[in-house]
C-alpha cells in the first residue's frame, strides 16, 4: 500500500508535525505585527495631523489661545534646560555609584541590599518620584530651588533615571575584562589608578550609551513634572535653574486635552518634535556603541 | 613527607613558610615551605587544580583581589613577610612583577603600555629610555621601534606577550612571576619567550607556572611538583625529570596521569 511512497519522503505524521510548527510561526509573526503595525499607524496618524503645523514660527512662538500663533518655544527651551541639568546631575552621581558598587563595595549584605533596592527603584512608577520631588525639592528645599523651578524638575527626573544609569554603568564596568585590571594591579597601580586609567576609559562608551538611553526615557516623562507643578501654560523661557518651566510632553498633554481640532494638530506637531529628539538621542547612543565597540 | 632538596643557602629571593590558601572552605594550598634561589628560574608544575597558580599569586599578593581567598603562613621577600600588617600590597607588586597566561596588553599604544608602570610613580624624565630599554630586554624593540604609537592590540599574540613582559620590566622588579606565559602562543612565539626567560634570569629571579613539561625542562633550574595543594617534590630540574625521588612525581612527568 505504502509502496508508492519514497523511503525518505515525509510520512503523514511528519506533515502534521510540520503544520503545527507553521501555525506557531504564524502566531509569533502576528504577535510581532501587533506591536509594529500599531506603532506605524500611530506614527502615520500623528504625521498626517501634525506636519502641516510644523512651520518655523511653531518653534519660535510661545503658546497662544490662537492655534495659528501658538508655538513650542517655552516647552522646547524647558526640555533642553531640563535634559541638560538632568545630565549634569545624574551622570556623575550614576557613574560614581556604579564604580563604588562594582569596584569598592565588599560583597556582603549591605551591597546586596543596595543592589536590590536600585533594581526595585528602576521599576517604581514615575508619579511616586513626583510626590517625592514635590515634598523635598519644591517644598523642603524651597530656599535653594525656588520651588516649582526647572532645577526642582531636574532633580526629580535625576532621581528617576539614576537607577537605570547606575545599572547601565555597572554593566559597562563589569564588561571590562578582569585581565586588564590584573595587569594594572600587577604593575603596582592603586585601585584609584586602575579605575581612572583602565576601568573608566574602557567602560565609558557603555556608560555614555546607558546615559543617553536613560535620558531618552526621561525626555518623555510628564507625570512627575506635573506633580511638582511645572506649568502647562507659560509665555517665557527659563533664564536660570530657579525659573519656572514647562516641557514638550506637558505641552502635548495640554494641547491634546483641548476640544478644538487645531490644538490636536499642534499636539501632533509637538509629538513629532519630541520623537525626533528622542530618535536622535537613541541614534547617538547606537553610534557611540558601534564606534567604540571593543574586541578583547 | 615531601622531598625538598633545593636550598638557597641564605640567598633566597622568595621563601614560603607553611603557606596555606583557602578559597572559602576549600583548601587550595596545604602548607607549603620552599625557597626560591635568587637569579634562578623555578618552574611550578602539576596537574590542573594542583594550586600552582594560586601559589604563584601568593608571591605578589594577587590573591588579595579574590575576595574569597585567605592566605596564612609567611612569604618572605628580602627577609620581610609579604603578609605582615605593615606591608602595602601595591608596593609588593611593584617589586614583584607578573606576566599572565593570556597576553593582556592595555588597549593603548605600545609606548603607553610600557610607560604605564613608570608613570604610576610620578613623571619620569627619561621615560623614552625606560621604554626602549624595557622593549630591548623583552626582545621586542626591533619589531616595534617604528610603530610605538600603534595600538598594542594590533600585535601578534607572541608580540603581545613580550610587550607584557616589557611592561612588567619597566618598573624594574626584582622577581618576575610568569603564569603559563606561553600557553596561548604558537611554538615559534613560545621558543622566543623561552629564550627570553634565559636571558632575563641574569638580572631577575623568575618563577614560572607551566603545563608544558618540556618547557619546564628547557628553561628552569629547579622544578617544584605540586599535587592537590601539596608540594610533593622540589629538586634540580634534571633530577625531577630523570630520577625523581617520589613515585608520584615520576608518574606525572612520564605522563602516566595528569
């Protein structure tokens, strides 16, 4: 009966097995597409709505009641101020913490406790940081920060990105091979000399990549900034860290909640600007990573 | 009882007295007492896991970098116990240099690799001379003198290892510890390293860990055979390889196990 079948030809049972494999493959593809297609549709929708609002005046005008005269100047300045201050605050703190945890801390309960805490902090909802920022930076440190100021916002966001930055820094430091450290110690280098001349320079591309990725997460943060009282309507740019401010994401939130269609178009345009900023930062991170990729 | 027939007659570069090393609860070195005579090459041989690398790392307190390692007993250098409270391990490593199993040049220029050690202690004025002298001592000068600014990772494995030797020599150590320095190299590069060891021993004391018994036979004056953390036999190299006193040593060097 089965004489017609070749010896190595797939039997019906194998065909059924293969079919099950195909079904699984299809399901996986569908799952991938759900995310990608949604994102593409969303982006296309935003582009369609927003592109026509992207005029030069959009970047040079302050928000206005009249959509035709409204711009993102204050939000753009606020975002740049905020990101700059966050980078200045969180980078040294994050790198120093990562160095301490990897190179100096004795392995023990204290180190484990801190490590666990940092991992957990990375997952804390950002609104919680907003409450913390409101209590500490806006109220308690009012004399220094000036209250609802860009520095209060930067400190709050710095707390938010620090755990991510520390973890990225630790991974970069851990990737520096032990043999390099041993070579350095073997020549009579102190711990500081080894960290300064070998660990940090070799870990720096990884640390920078991590920093940029952390910042690109922070650039879209809205909730904690609203919590600490960043204004939604503001017609000036900050001149000092103690000035009030707004940021792009808050501007988007503000415009998107207006009933008029034109404001939704403005919101879409602001989202495009935000996305371009974000993608440029990610591109920079990828470029850094490839440029300094090391072969050991 | 181990057979130990090497005596430094008061001229030991290094001397261990009942050295034990524990990694957490495991005892890796079980009480070794031996002398390393000055300006001689001593080879440490034995099967994997016998503790020869661990013992080598006791000589420049490299084990300090392993949190779980605990060293007891004494290691005497110039009559001073390396593990005494007043001793700074950084100063120990400056006097007792080390070359590692895998060539580990820094990802910097050839010049900066050699200059790194001297620069650690200040700003030497004759740095160029130190670099040239060290590279000459390591028999690498002629091959790299025209490209000192090139990245050291561009050198071949054998050149990299000689660079690591030059780097260690640049801080003028008194003892050079070598942990299987040729195990990652091809036979020609290995021959160069062995030749180099024989030149260097005029000025330095060398302790070399090796898996390669022919290598131990070729380069060393004395050989110590370790097994499971014990020093089994320590004698003139010829004796170890031709007429060892211990049955266990003989089984190992003739390849009956290990």
